[in-house]
C-alpha cells in the first residue's frame, strides 16, 4: 500500500521534515565548533547573551577584557533572535546553532511555494528535494551565522514580490517592506534586493503607490535601530558600521594583487584610535575608497576575480567559517551540476513567458554586491534559492519531455491493415 501523502502540502511537509533531520544531524555531529578563531560566530554567540542580560549592543570580545564599547558591527536581527532564545534559557551553542534548522526548514517551505508559483507542484517538490540535500544550504544552516535567517527572509520576500506583481495592493506592498526591512537588519544587501524587486512595478497601474508604501514600511522597520545608532555614535548609521571595514579590507595591495585578489584581508583595515566605532570604520572606508581610486586600472581584473570567487570558479574550495570543509566542497561540486540545470530552467520559463523577475533578482543582487565589495561564498546565499528553484523547473521540464516521447506512437512500425 502506498502510504505517501497525496496532497502537495503533505508531500512538501515530508520532504521538509527529511531536510530538517539532515540539518540537525549535520549541526550536532559534523559542523565545526568551537571556532578556531574569534570569528563572527563568536560575536553572535556572546552578543546575544549580553543583549539578554540587558547590557545592550556592545562589542562582546572587548567586554571579555573589561572594555565596554557600543557596537553596530553587525546588523541586529540575528543576535536579537538569539537573545530571545537566551531569555527562554536556551543559551548553549547547540541550541543557538539549531536555529539554522528552523530557518532553513522555513526556506525549504518557501522554495516549494516559489517552485509551484512558476512551474507547478512537481517542479516545486523537486526543487525542495534538491534544497533538502544541497550541502551549501545545509552547511549555511549549521553555522552560527546570519545567512540562514537571511535566506529565509529573502525567500519570503520573493514570494511576496510575486503577489505584489499580480496585485499591487497596499497590503502586499507593506508586507514586502517589512520583510525587506528585516532582511536588511540581517544583512545589508537587503537594500539592493528590494530595489531590484520593485523595478517591475514602475510601469504597472498603481505600481508607484505600491512602491511608496513598500518604502514607508521598510523605513518604519529600520527607524528604531537607526535612531539607536544615531544616539550612540552621533552620526547616521542605517544598519551597521561594517561597511567601512568591508571596503577597507577589500581594496588594498593584498586584494588587488597576488593569491588573495578579489577577496578581503583583515590586515588591510588600519585601526584608528578612539572609542567611536562609526568614526573608525568611516576612516577605514575612506582608506579603501582612496586605494580603489588610485588603482582604477586594476578594477576589471579585480572585479573578475570577485565574481569568480562568489560563483565558485576561482579558488572554488575556499574556507568558510563554521562550515565543514568536506561538506562545503561536496556542495560546490553539486552547485556545478545544478548550474546548467538552472540555466535550462531559466530558458524554459522564458519560453513559457512565465513572469520570473523575483527569481532572477537575487542572482543579479549577488553579482552587483560582489563586484562592488568582494567575492565570498557566503554572499551567494540568496542566489542559491533561485538556483534550486530553477533546477527543479529544469528537471520537471526534462521529465515531461521524456514522458511525452514515451507516450508518442512509434512511427517506424508498419500500420496494421483491416482484414
């Protein structure tokens, strides 16, 4: 007897549950912990406890040495979520890292609805199945990093953008603004994604009004944190201060020449004395921008290296903090197999004249932010969602073609004559 669920919701739940089990096992048994160096994982782990204890957003590594310094080095959403868990008594690293399974499972559900939106239920379930076993997504969910929460918010934003394209109403516009604001409070690239998602609305009836509502909703979400930053640093900091460190560390001798070209180097961020983090990173930004202006002739080569790093064509097996190297390398190999499928899925949707801009937007966003800043596998998280969905579309299309050929009559056989 076939006991598999017959409904789309039932089958989706079954695949997502299997993906969740894989993520739990990977996180508990395989994912590297504790970190070998004091990286972003340590920052999130410690800062969440400080927030839960009422000490606020202060530099956690310095706090261990008795130095109290306000920080906005990372956007606040992810450590705030972890602080909520700490308030419930869940302060262990395992409990914190398992939040990735929750967010990753939510992303799989969203992938299912995205796939159904563009190509039907079978394509959707294939896409979710791919996402459930895709090591790049699994390792991202198993690391104590913001990518897992960010991917979930991006996936929800893509679904909402589809609904807004169909119906430019203030409700969907407001929801997109809220989700995009939360995404930007998780990773700053969320601003670029929203700008891309809003482009199709410019020429739609009621589109400009929907854009205005979306932007207002986003501002409402961002305002409390921005006001907090202004009162703390006495200057405008929309989301975080790490833009200066990013630009400073990505534009220097070590990242314009040699084996680390197109990457980022912490040694390039010259430390500035003082206790105002925003002023310090502003000077780092100016250092990086000045170096970039003085080496304009290197821009094409550096941009190509950045794109090569982000899309795993240049130094594809680079180390990513918090991810098991073997699993990550296996994910890179699977990614190479998915890429041609994703390209075929994109062509398939284009030929069917299926609206697909929200699926394309994350890929463009990753390309843009990579060229502007630097190339790293972590930054590809939103595009992974699109790659998985498009691969599901491709496999479904190939399956349909094979079924059609099998059902077609064999014209090489002679026709039977009536007696």
